[in-house]
C-alpha cells in the first residue's frame, strides 16, 4: 500500500522552534545557555566532531571531563554557537565543530513561520513543540507561536531537571502550565548534569515534582540516553519504571522512540529487555516513531531496515502505543521534512489505515485532548 495524502489532520509529535542559538533564549544569561549547549554536544554522538581546517573527523571528546559529569567537568574551550548549523570550539590551538543542525541554518534559529512553511508543504496540520535546553527555555515563545497561529501548535513545559523538586521549579512549572497553557512536560535526564546526577530523578526527593504532574493530568515527554551517568538505556527504563510504580496516573512518551538498533540481531530481529516490554505493554507509556534523525546517517531514504523494526514494534505492542514525529528542523541534515513523513506514510504497507491514523493523529489527541479538532486550517 502506498499512501501519499491523508484525509485527516496529521500531528507531528516532535518539532522545534527557537531563537538564534548564540543568545540567552530564555535563560537568565548567555553563559547558562552555553553551559547546557556544551554539555549536550559532549553527550551528542550522532554527528562526529570535525577539525575546521580540513573537515577530518576528530575522535577525542574534548568538551567535558568524562569522569566528572557535573558543571565542574566542563572544559574551557571557547565553546560557541557558530553559523550554518554548527557548534564550534577551540582545543589545543585548533578549531573544531559538530554539525548539529542543518547547514542552511545560518544563525541556528527556527521561527514558527518557517516551521509552518515546512508543515504546509508536507501536509502536517499541527506540531507539538518540544523544549530542550540546547535551544533555550522557550515556553514563552511556544505560547506566542500558539497565539499567533491558532490550531497549529501546542507546547511542552520545561524545568531545570536537576532541581525539578524545588519550590522554585515547581512554581515555574505551574506558571508554564497555567498562564502559558503548556500541554505537557518535557524532561531530559541529561539535564541532571547540573547537580552531578545526584539525586536521581526516581529518588524520593523528586516525589513533589511527579505528584504535581500526576495531579495536572499532563503527559511527560522523556529524553533518555543509551549511555550516560544514569547508565544504559535499560537503566534509564528502570528509573522510569520506579516512577510509574509510585505515580501510576502519569502518562509517558519516549521521545525519539525505543532505540531498537540496540536490541536487533544481524537479521533485524528485535529482542527487547523485559523492562521495556513491560512498560510498553502494561504501563501508560507510548513511544515516538522517529527513525530518520537516528538512522539517516547510516542508510538512505526510505530507511528499509527501520520498517522491519517498526513492524515488529506495532505487532508486539499495538499501534495505539506510538506517535509519529519528525524532529524538525534537525532532521533536515539527513532528509527533508516532507521525507521524514513520507518514509512512513508511503512505505509502511504493513499498517492498516486505522493503524496509520492512530500513529499519525489519534494517539496524540488521546494524550493531549487540546489537539482534537485541529486540521491545520486555523
């Protein structure tokens, strides 16, 4: 089955807008924003570090002390936002960069209007705007975009994850949900570096934060790493499992989806660990279908191996557990925004029309009822 158009309003569960990366972007100052960006580029492994003078790959991880995940481990390397999608730094008298964003992105910014043009071209009705400290603390920007373009955007709230249980961050979250009308909460475990990963987010000290979210009724969109001070991806899931056990009313979304390449054999048969299987089959946990951003550097559109993985996930857990997302504009370093949709809509012939609609729209509406009725016409 080849499908190129949909008769319903498609919802992108994962997109970004943000001001120029060189600015404070909602942080108290530029330096705090830069701290988060440098840590993120230390953790980033999808794109290689390169020497500016010749573009050759550099294998040394020179942005942070790997033995010290706290801010004290940050290396002094004149880290900066460059141009054309690059973050840059200087080490040992030589300049380096990582191509984190698409090369057409001159000042490393993405306006709401530009994202709308991408969406209109691809036939996407609405986007869920995900926050991340790389881009800034952007709930105010998300509220402004939603107000200026009715029906096209909903935003996710964000806190400083390392201090999320404090009164200050709880008040900030309440403001973002109440005054700014954020429709969910974004939580990245890499943000725990601000406290050196102590305490952990599943520790009892975080209970006021998780209790507040459970009472709010809003879903949590999680970014977890496969290799971090939290541990392996399995370890990350065990922390989530402990939170689910104590606060069963919270709904969760695994941003970027399950990293199925970790659990595939040479025939692309998946063997998922018990903790992931339990969460996706018995707990209120969903996952994004979002392969191009992770696989685009390893295989070409339409990512045939990814479909082998998607099919197994849907057959095991049901289509109701998954949401399609693009990770725009980042995905454009590998494929166009439209292709981040059509690899799924045109080549997933193993899905029924009902399953396709669930993943492209209905499951997002079930998580965020404010999305109901939106068809992109404003």
